[in-house]
């Protein structure tokens, strides 16, 4: 009774094709955004920002990028960590070369640089697919991390091999470096994620997104009806890498403020983002957020429950976390391949009929 379309009439195609055509959906999303923008910044502290909110926003951006490529276009990629490294090192080089450049512009430029690199490594997708494409993108992961670790120009010949984000301000507020307020860093990441999540949602609903899905479902049939695999696949790699590159820029510049390629952008990052879209839901922007929230919160909940509540050793708790992650991935692949996003859709469908029998 609370979630019904009854009485909600559409008087134009624009209203009928809205992202949230049901009023209750719009109110729910707008309510969450209002809380995130106007309430959370006044309650946030350093622990909440660094342990929960910033990693959630950064990984949500990376998950959206990988979901565009894997979920919507069907091109499996294991190079997410390497592309995040491209975004991070691009941010570092741009900021040190042009210290007066606005950080918003730097993050977007880092995404564009990563998009160019993604297109380069996406060329094998024109000839190979499936497991072989995954191996090709895995090669990009190892090559990019090796390159950033090998050539001193990328880290300005720092003796430690690390990159450190210099302090910067925006609108009179310190945004990066020691002393930056967690609310300022949080709002900066939140603004990027909200804007580009909306952009991604409109892209996948448009012509380009339909081409991606046609390639994903059956590439030969898509080519027969006039879709160009060259354009569709490379555009998916470009847009996906653009989002992953911005995630890497936020990961380094706003969240960590320092990074070392072998540790910060190793293969574990690629698998972690892949797990997010598997658990959250392939081919769903909402699933990217749900998967990122689940992967970020689940280790914290397990750690607090086992270490603080049951007094279990930290090493044992870490092993339980890894085992639980593997079991959940197997569970979702077998029971609900479409992930948490599908469960959310089913819950809304049941709510439409409540309290009547199904």
C-alpha cells in the first residue's frame, strides 16, 4: 500500500522514461542524498571517513567503471588495479607539474589519461574474449604496476619510491594533505560519485549502452544488425577506464594521500572490485553501490564481532574474512547471479503487492 504506482500518470515521454518513474523511488533516493549531503558531514570523524565513507565512495566509483565494461558490455577485465594506478600517478604528476590547477580538473584529466590507456589495452578484445581477454587485461595489471615501480620519473625520483599528495585548498578549505578536514574530503568524493553515477546511468540507458548490451548478449548478432564491435568495445573500455582512473585519483589524492604501486595497486585491488560487482549485481549501477557497501562494511563488522566481541585473534579473524568472502561469491554465483541488486528488485516487487498474497 505504501509502494504503488496507482494514481501516478505519465503525461509525456520524458516523464515515462525518467530514471525513477515511481514517486516513492524518487523520494527514497532524494532522502538518502539529502542525508548524505546535509547530515553526514556534521557527524563524520576521521575514523568514519577513512574506514567507511571514503573507501565506499572510491570503490563505488571503481565498481561503476568495471560494471560498465563487464556487466554491460560483457568484457571481463582483471586490470582494474593497474588502471587505478594510472589515475593515481596521473594525479600526482599533474599536481606536481601544475600546482595551481584545480583538483576537480586534475581528477577529470587523470580519468581521461586512464581512458586512453584503457583503449590501448582494450585492443585485444577485438580478437579475443572470455578467459583469454581476462588474461590479457591481467597482463596490463602487472605491466602497469611494474612500470610505475621501475621508472623514477613517475614518482619524481623519490628515494622511497612512494608518491605523496601535496597539500591543496579549494574555496579556502584544505582538501588534501595533513590537516584536511574529513567532511571536506568526504563532500568532494561524494560530489564526484553522485555526478558521474548519474552520467553513467544515462549512458547505459542510451544508444551507447544498448550497443554494449547487444555486444554482451551476442556479439555476432549485434554486428549483423549494424553495431560496430570496434566502436562498442573500445568505447566501453574508454568509459570504464575513465571511471576507474578517477577512482584511482580519489583513492590516492583524497583518501590515502600517499601510495606505493606494488602494495596499493596490486592484483588484490582488481579482484576486490570484481567481487563488488559480482555480489552487488552485474549490469546494475545500483549493484555497484550495494557491492561496494557490502565489501567495505563486511570486514569491519566481522572484525568488531570476532575481535572485540569474541576475543578472537586478529589473524584468525582475517582468515575468517577471506573464507567468508569466497563463500559469498560462490553463493551469489549459484543462487542469485544478479546479486544484491536483483534481491532489491524482488523486494520492491513484493512490496507492490503487500499485504495481498503473492
